[in-house]
C-alpha cells in the first residue's frame, strides 16, 4: 500500500454529493451511511456497487499541510485547467466543503469516467444520474472524483472506484420449481 492512499475491499456504499448534518462520532457516521470521503454522505436512494475504492484523503491532508507551512506554493496546487473548470461548472455537484486554500467558495465535485468499453465517452465528466445509468450498461469502468474550487482553481483527486455490471448481463434469472 502506498503512503497516503486508503484501500477498501468489496462493495461499499458510494459517495454522493450531499453533506450530512452535524454531530456524531465515527461509529455514528458509519451507521448513518457516511463514506470515507470527508463530509460526503452515501446516496439516499439506490446504492451503486463500487469496487476497488481508493480514498485520497490522507494525500490531500499532507498536501494542504505543505501548502499551509509554505513548503509548497499556492500556485503549484491551484492549477486547474480551463477544461476542468468548465466541467465543474456544467457537470459538477456542489458540496458544503469550503475551499481549503482561498476559503471563499464551496468546492465542486466532478466525476470523470474512463474505460475501454466506453469508447468515445471515456475521459468525460458525468453527473451522478448518468453514472447510475452507465453502471447498468457497461461491464466495468473507472470513476475518478475530483474536487475543484472555481475561484482559485484548487483541485485534488478525492476518490476513485470501479463501477459496472461486473460481467453480469442484467438481473439474475428466476429459478424454476420442479413442477414447471
């Protein structure tokens, strides 16, 4: 395991873009369905089956510590491309987390998809509703969630995971009884 990366095995509840209310410790947050992403709550509706989840919270914390101590310049971390800023504007989901660098605006979460099966759609930003639909259509694709500040251009990879049917071709077939 690399330093600063948290690994998770098996299907977990995915991170949505709704921040839950205040209060409660770690056990209470887990019971209410919180994901590993700071301030991010699980989808209230249908649960996607995420696999191979990687959380980059420790890496983010270390980078921010370097920025606040002066070891890393603000210009080095606030370098979002115009394409990423445009994707945040049109495909991003607002969060309740304030930008850790400029502290002026709330961050926007953008989900990027990649996979061989996606063909021309690979490398594009998608909304959560689109991810739910794509999950039922393709066997496997990767999702990378990036947080972006549209004011100062701070951006950081928050989480990555794999979605898809996993090779299943739809709902399981109904078992027949002996009388049929």
